[in-house]
C-alpha cells in the first residue's frame, strides 16, 4: 500500500459520496455504483478504474483504500460480494 495510491483513491471520495447520496439506505451493486457515478460525473470514464466501493466501506477494505475506509466516514457497508448498502 503506497501513500500515492491511497491519495489517488481518496480524491474521488467526495464525488462518489455526492453521486450515491440519493440512494442512501439502498443496496447497490458495484456495477450500479459505477453507473450512478458516471451519471453524476459525465465525461469521467477514466475515474472508473479507481472507483471501488470496498475502498470506501466501513466494514471491508482493499489494498490502498480511501482514508475513509473502516471509519465512520465510509460511504458504504458491504452486504456481500459486490453488493453495498449506501450509508
């Protein structure tokens, strides 16, 4: 895990949080999260390779996650493989 990777992933946190806010309390798949992100941030296809719900999850993480991972600032709660509840 490198600091530069964590910083890269973290730079998308606010845009992702704003994009999924209307879905608070709902469960979304990783694919749906990417679609919601793109709808809210047109012309951001290059961002998609950096958007992993588990990087922004309160109860699950990846290698080099967002700074919100495993904290109360997390955007998602992992419900199962590829399925996340929007907090």
